[in-house]
C-alpha cells in the first residue's frame, strides 16, 4: 500500500494595482455623498437651532491579503487489500480591512474660518471665475456699499433694500456683457488689494447705461474707472466699494431659512417661525420635507423623525448647496489638530 499527501502553495500575485480603479471611484463617491449629507443635516439643524457638527474623513487606509493553496493526496492498494483513490483539493482566502479615520472639526483655526467673514476678494473672485454675480453676491454679502441684503437672522425685523437686488441684476447684465472685471494688485504695504472695474469704453450704449445706473445706485462717481473693495457695512469713500461679507456660519443660516418645516414639527413648536420681514421669494435654496424618504433626490437626510431633501430637478437649490460646499473648502479651516481622532475599522 502506498499513501501520500502533497501540499503546494500557489504564488501570491499582486492585487494592489488592480484595486485602484474601483476603490478610487467608490471611495470618492462615498466621500462626496457623505459630505453632502453632513452639510444638509447641519443646515437643517441650524433651522432647528440645533448644534451643527462637522466631522472630516482624515484618512482611508485599505489593506488586502490573498492566500491560496492546493493539496493532492491519494492511496494505491494491492488487489483486495483496500481502495485506490486520488484526491485534489484547493483553498483560498481574500481579506479586505479598510480603516477610516474621522477628525472632529473644532479648534481656533476652524472657528476662525467658520465664524469670520469671508474675504471680499474671495467672493468677487467667484464672480470673475464665472459664477453669476447676482447669485453669489446675494449668497455671500450682507451689504453692498450700504445697501442691505435680505436679513439672515430669524429674529431680525429688518427688510432688504430694494436697490440691493436692482444693483445685483444690473451687475449680472454687465457681467454677461463682459463689461466688469476684477484684478488684484500689490500696494506698497505688501498686502493684497482687490480692485473691481467697469469696462465701459467698448460696451454698447445699453450696457453703458446700466453701468451708470449701477454706479448711481451704489453711490460711486459716475466716471470712476475702478473701485477698491473694502470690508465695511457702511458706504465707502471715494474710489471704494464697501462690502460686508457673510461668514460661512451666516451663509448656512441664510440657507436654512429655506428649510420646509413638517406640520407635526410646527405643532410641536420645534422651530421659531419666520418673521414677516423675510421675503420667501428671496430664498436661494429650498429644502423639502416629508415623513418618508424620497425615491429620487439630490441629497436627503433624516432628522427628528422626518426626511429632508433637495429635489433632483431643483437646479437653483442645487447650485446654492454646491456653492456653500465650495465656499466651505475656501475657508481657512484646515490645520493640524491635536485632538482625539475616532478610528473605526470596517469589516
């Protein structure tokens, strides 16, 4: 009788490079969706006077291992002394162990970027990069050379100046005609200064009239070739355009005014009512609500037993929501944190 068992291990092939196309796409999609959900939830919580919390994904480490093996065994027996057989077996093990690190966004540097007004140059640079002037200025400004925007505070009884929206409309028309520009120079003190200027020489007569109307409403000289942007709630001096910009926190508060409150929450008095001074037509974003999760939406989150979402076909709300995500990344809130980090391995 002859018996034997032989086991051999197959060579381990590299699987790391093959995982990059799928993993990179899947992780980026998951991170984008989670970032959208977190931002919408914080906007909803702000409307409910709840505390917004931001949690960054600090690191994603994905580990893989692949083990394979083949075994061969058999027995050859003399006639009548036993059975003769041959057996072949195989085994394989694939393991994936991603580790995700979450970092709470707190500390002085984060609060500075979150609570301090956005620099005027950043707001107007978005206009120069192609954002609609009326939209981005309504979103990011409290006032424009003394003209007041729609108040974002629920407790405010003030009303917006009608001239503010007229100026925004004219600036949008001038922007479409490519007759307004933005440049950054370097004054003698070394600090960057932003200059907004109108190109009226090559503009049509109609656009030149709108430029003059915008200058008149803003209270600047009729023939001023450029206007230096300064941060101030009051009207600027000669050659200046005073702007009072909003902070990221104020922009989130302004967008939260468009959150639709379910009737059951209104009955429970979970949110303060909007004052009559707030014009709902000026809302830049609409967040719908209901008892069940919508079948299709741009982003949806649960809160207080209800669902809140932005509709897929509501491009105006989608534009405003995407802009706050972009402005949030522009804020100087990323710095090394010496805080506890929560690491959750998923298996």
